[in-house]
């Protein structure tokens, strides 16, 4: 049965002329497609950096003994996790309909400067902020789980020795939490790479939008979509290899620290 399925798939890939492999080869390394790949990578990196930064802040706030900080973090995390990334992206992109001008100043007081919202929230800005904030809610829970995996006795002992809380978090908690955080966080980075395709709805020229523009002229939808699939698969493979390397290094360092004890 399995062999029959594999043969059917092979026949579909080899004998079906609808794939138009010559068209795939023609566009795979074309300048416009490569530009789209570069923009996809840039968007992934910027949105993920924003998501990780905000997510770590939310996780630390959630574990704070201050109820205001903890409640604020829980609420913000709930909002970011509850709104679909596509909806959040569109809301930010069309934010000018709600607030035509953005200003900096004192609420109900003087303003020190204002700008048109459309000039501030560009396609790139909306893409980075929308995807980054959507990611932050999940990163917050991943980081919080990693921090909670560290035995609390170590934190109490470090605080008893007079170490500042931020130093305890940086030098004791975070290094140990990384072995729990890296696997799911690596999956989130890969998910972010694929989620960049959502920004095609606001016509930001990443990989998917680029191939859509091409096949809207040539009507070669399948081969152009296959070009996008190949590039997404290639980039995902690279991220998977990097994630595996980091996990091996963390496992190795953990074994060394255990043997040193």
C-alpha cells in the first residue's frame, strides 16, 4: 500500500507537465524572487526579535510579586494570543482609520510633535509589529514555563547571598531555563518564517507576494507557487539545523556542568 502511494506521488511529480519545471528553474533564482526571499528573512528576524523582547518582558512581569505587573502581563498576553495574527496585522495596518495622526506629549496636555499615521505605520512597520506582537504572547508563555522549570531554591539562595534580582535572573535562571525554552522557541521561529506569507494581504513584497505578482502576469500559478514552496522549505531546513545545533550545545554544556558537580 505504501509503495503504491509513493509510486503515485512519483508519477505525479515526474509525468505531470502541469508542474512546468522549466518555469520553476527560470524563476527560482530570478532577481525579483531573491529580493522577496531577502525581505522574508528580514521580516522574520525583525518580527521575531520584537516578539522575543516583548515576550521575555511579559514573562518576567507575569512572575513578579507585584499584582499590578502580573495582572497587566496576563491581560496583554491573553489579548495577543486571542487575536489571530492576520487580524492583528490588518488592524495595525488600518490603524490610521482610528487615529489619523500620532502624537507625542502629555495626555490631555501639550503635544511635542505629531505625524500622519500612514507615514509612520508603513507596510513594513505593520508587518513587523503585527507579527511580532502576535508572537510575543506565545513567547511569553514559553519563557515563563522555562523560568518555572528552574528550582526556586536556587533563586532564593542567590537572593540570600545578596545578588540583585536582575543578576539572579540573568546569570542563574535564564541559563538553566534555555534548555527548556529553545525547542519550542525554535518551532516558533520556524512558524514566524511561514507566517510572513500573511503580509501578502497588505501587499508587502516578501516571497509569496513576489511570486503572486509574477503569476498574475504570466498565469503560471503552480510553478510559481512551487518556487515559493522550495524557498520556504530551504529556509526552514536551515533554521531546523541551527536549532538542532543549539540544542546539542546546550545538552553538552549541561552534561559538563553536572560532571563538574
